[in-house]
């Protein structure tokens, strides 16, 4: 779930602060491209991607967490300094991390979102793309609850982020546009040592 332009001030207030590295040190957010690529592949292999629906704020996840939804009008890539950059995997990382923190650790949405945002930013930067360029591209495609293009919302979409972030009137508007979405079996059985 990306933050729309109207929420930018709040977003900036909670955005990660990136300290300038000391001389001779690498920035603390710098993660190797190969390691991040492996992490993103592992996450993408464990979830289903669904791009056939209208999703407020670009992306979301199913109630069971096995499906990541990306808005059907969201382009799969953009051009950055002459390179074609695929965007789906960054959104998948964000949504998978966020849902895992909510579902497994019981974190509040806004807390989980901040941690997921750090993961998404690290993935974008490891790709050699500035966060500003990526975020500017994403802002063009965000659909708000009031958007007239929001006509096909999946019934299995977890509304926790929208409920925690918006008021009841907006949720009623969103519910008017719900359509049936088939559920898929999990691709990966979650096992957490010590939990039954």
C-alpha cells in the first residue's frame, strides 16, 4: 500500500531517516544487490500474484496472506536512467513483509507498514534506483477510495490497512465495488518453531 499525495506530510513525518555515512563507511541502508535479489525471489516464490483487480493505494494482500494484489492498471515497469526496472517485486516485498508482521507478530498496521517501507526502500536502492524516482513513478498510479476507476475490488482483499487508515464512509464506498475472487492454496507451508 503506497501513500497518496494527500498523505505526504504524515508520510514524511514517519519516513525513515537515512543518516549520511561517516567517511570510509557504507550507508547503513545499503544492501547488496545479489542478497536482496535472492530475498525478493524467495518472497515472490511463496505468494501468488494477482493483477486483475482495482486495488486502492496500488497493492494489498488477501486475508490469508497467500495472495498479493497489485492494481490492474499499474505498469509492471518503468524506465530509470535508460534501464527498464520491474516494479512488481518491490510491491510484493512490501506487502508480504507487512502482512507477515501483522499476521504472525500481531503488529498494528501502521507499525508493520513502516517496517515494510524500509524493506521496500532497501530493495529499490539495491537495484540502483533512487527512492525519489521510484516513489514519483508510483504516485501517478495510486487510486484513492473515491476514484471512479475503482470498480473491481476483490472480496478476499484484507481491509485492515484501509480500516486503520481511513474512515467508515470510505470503506462503505470500497465495499460497493467488491467482486468475487477465487482463493488459491498456499505455495509454502509456514512453520514457526515452537508454535503449534
